[in-house]
C-alpha cells in the first residue's frame, strides 16, 4: 500500500517537544513553527518547540498535584490578599 502524494503540509517534519516543567522531551512529527534546534538521541539536529506543560507534567497524567506558575499570578494574588486583610 502506498501513501497518497501531496496530502501533508510542506513543513511537516520531526520536531522535539520539550516540557519546561518536567524536562521531558518527545520527538513527534509536526508543523509547529520553531526558531531553535537541538540534538536528539540519534545525534541529528531537530527543531525544538518548548511547552509549559505536557502529559509528563500534567497532574491528570502524573497523579500529583502541583502549582505551575510561570507568570507570577499566584504571588500577585497572595500580595493582594495580604493587602486586603490589613
């Protein structure tokens, strides 16, 4: 069986998805736009797409509850709460 020609986008290639929360990395075919590259375990260079959360760090999949706050929203909330109590 042969694959149909010209059904995938031109930019469809292997991309490393890097989870910033857990450090996990996945090599998956994608059309995601990236600016940086990195070496994979096979020694080849691939584009890298950074993620804030993936199945390797999401509480639903890891069965661990944790707060991921990259924008400082939790700290801002605590500061507002402390000011309102004064």
